[in-house]
């Protein structure tokens, strides 16, 4: 299952094109369908949220996008377009629920890790890491060790790290899942700001339906049933998203619709 | 920070002085005969007895302990690396090593002496044999402790095995290595002394057997103190090295 530019597409081609993406694991000799029939497109620079019940294959889909897992034969996973090529192993940044910082490295060196792995020039990388720490509001903390930071601050470092090598695609798997509700709301606003400034394509998995509606330009809903992809909902809310938006009627309507799709209303 | 360290050191010193005082009081107030428990003063006085060659015997024991410990550390780390790199080495050698670990090393002592005759080298081997396993096992555990998601994070960037090893696994295993070295340092002391008890012609363990025959309890006590002192110095060196290379939060107890 090659993850590469699709030569068939013209300029209007989406950045990511998924058609009938499925993944079957073999566990103790038995086949297990972790993901079936996901089909949707993501434009370059778009912010897409994935929601769905636990075990429905969200992380699996992210792993496929990251090139860490091959999808089943017959799946189409194409990332990049002739106008906007995507280099696997280079153009992807990841942030998980846990910050996964290296305890023995200072904040700045933690942020630099992906660029180090890719062998990017160190001086520019350091500058870029500093800019990113500035962007996530941690310019004062670059010489600190992870244990000196709160959970929210560590997660910001992890987000800066996911951007340091200037990837085109950023994958986030419940990045705020381990944070308290208040920190989480603050991080949501910050992530939108970072996204607007960086212009990255972001695919974010979350269990928070409100979070998905607030962050996403689109919300893709997966369910646990046999038809795994339930809906692909464009969120037409004002681009300037503030926390007050969460109390608006339109916001509530989107949330209700997604709760409904997940059979929770 | 500095002041706190000094404070801690001061309290530790005080505790030791109090223990000496208690020892002194037990002996004087309780009128304990000197051949059962000599006073601290009498114990330290035996250091003046040139016949016991304190320097020479202490040096021999120190060489045995440090030598066995150093070899155990080097080989323990090398084996742990080999087992992380090669599945074959792990599946083939690990069961053997675990069985070997079950053998009480003290029971090997007489055999090692039959094979190698007695002396410093033999005692180094015994100290090594007993200190090797905790170092190997904890280091191995540390090398495997890496979070799988961290490996995915760098795997998505096609990190090489060498990069994963040097940037993530190896530094991550250091706290475990030091924890193993601390256990190993204590065991190395025991190993060297057991070796000297079984057969030797120098060292503090050897000296203890000599003075035991003469009922010179003070010299026996002094030997025990010096053996412990070697162990404390070794443990201190390991801790100091750990403080240098391992970030505080990453340290294991
Ligand atoms: N490597 C694997 N081998 C076997 N089964 C797997 C593997 N990875 C995932 N699965 C299974 O696939 C299913 C989907 O897993 P996935 O992690 O994608 O779910 P998820 O939607 O991310 O769930 P959660 O919301 O709990 O994180 C689960 O039942 C999981 O047990
Ligand atoms: Mg998941």
C-alpha cells in the first residue's frame, strides 16, 4: 500500500485521498477488522477531527496515515499531490495523548528531536525550535527539564516537537486527553492559533465531541458498527473561534448531530 | 541546593557519631568483656598493630571488590546490549544465564578455587559472578523500557536503529544501569569476602580468619569496618557518577 503522490490527480486534487481504507489484524490466528471502508478527502491546510467510540479504529487510521501500518490490499491511501508533494518519513509530525518527552533532555532539545533524526541543520533547527516554543508560550522554559513542567506545558512541548521539522501533515491522537478540562479548553484555543499560523494539515483524534466541533473544519465520525464511517460533517462556524462559540445554537446543533450518529442521544 | 547537601551530610555524620557513642556506652556501662565486644577506642587502636598489615590487606580486598565490580559492569552492559540487538543471543543465552543465576555463587567458590587455585584473581571472579546478574538484568530492562508510542513517533520519520538506540534507548537505560550497579556494588563486596574466607593468603577476610584464632575481636571488628568502608566508597562513587550523568527526575531509587 504505497503512500505517495497520486499522478492521476489534477491541481484540484485533495492533499489526502482515502478510498475504502480498511485494516484487518490477525490476532491469535483469527482475523479482526479494526477499520473498514473509510473514504474521505482532506484538503491541504485543512483541520479534520476524527471521533468515534473506543476501539473503532481511529488510532489505526492515524497509523496508516503516518506510514506506520500498511492498509489492507484494495485500500487507496494517497497523500500529496503533484503541486504539493508529500515525502513519507519526512513530512509527518505526530503528537500523542502522553507528551512522551525524553526525561534527560531539556525542553529545547526535546523539541529538536525529529529534526535531529532527519539530519536537518542544527543551527536552523534550534532557531525554529525556539520560535515554536515561543508560539506555544514556553519561551521561558527552553532550559528546563520535563519534570519541571506541568502536564499542559509538557503537552505544548510535544506539539512544538511535532512541528519542528516543518511537516506538511500533523497527526494528533487525543493530544489533550490527559489534561484537566480547563487546561484542555485553553489548549484548544491555542492549537487553533498554531494551526492558523503554521498552515499545516492537521488530523486530530478526540473523544470530545465538543472539542471536535470546536477545532475541526470537518468532523469525520466513525462508528463501531459494520459500516464504520458514519459521516463526514463540514463545520460551518465562524473562522474566528472563541470559547463563547461553544454556547451558540449552531455549535449545539453540530454536537447533537454527532451524538446522534454515535447513538448517544 | 549546596546548603541542603551540606545539611544532609552533616546529619549523616552525626548519626554515625551517635552510633559510635552508643557502641561505646554499651561496652563501658554494660561492662562487656573485650573478647566479645571491644570498645570503639580499642577497635581503632588495633590499627597500630603493624603485624596485621592493614594497608596491604585492605588494598588486596579493595582490588578484588573493585575488579570484580568493574568487570561485572562492563560485561553486564555488553551482554544487555547484545541481547537487545540480537534476538538469537537472547533466546539462546538468556535461559542459560538465568539458570546460572540460580546457582548460589557462594557454592561455586570452592570449585573456582579448584580451577584457578586461590588468590586475588579467583576472588575477583567470585565477586564478578555475584555482581554480574543484577547489572545485566536491570540494564536489559532499562533498554526495553522505551514507550512504544515514542518509537512510533520516530519510526514515522524513518529513524534508524542506531538513532533509536543512541538517542532514546541507551540514555533511557542509564537510571536502570545505575540501580543495577548499586545492587552489584554491595554484592561484589560479599563475593570478594566469601572468596577470601574459602581460600586466600591476603585480604581483610583472610585477616579475619587469622585474628579469630587469637580471639582478637578488636581486629575482627576493625576488619569488618574496613570492608564496609570499601563498600561505602564504591557505592559513593557509583552514586556520584549517577548524579553527574542522570537527570534528577529520571533516577530510580
Ligand atoms: N497491532 C494490533 N494488533 C491487533 N489488534 C490491534 C492492533 N492495533 C489495534 N488493534 C485493534 O484494533 C481495534 C482498533 O484499535 P484503535 O487503537 O485504532 O482504536 P481507537 O479507535 O483508537 O480506540 P481508542 O479510542 O480506545 O483509542 C481495537 O480493537 C484494537 O484492539
Ligand atoms: Mg486510539
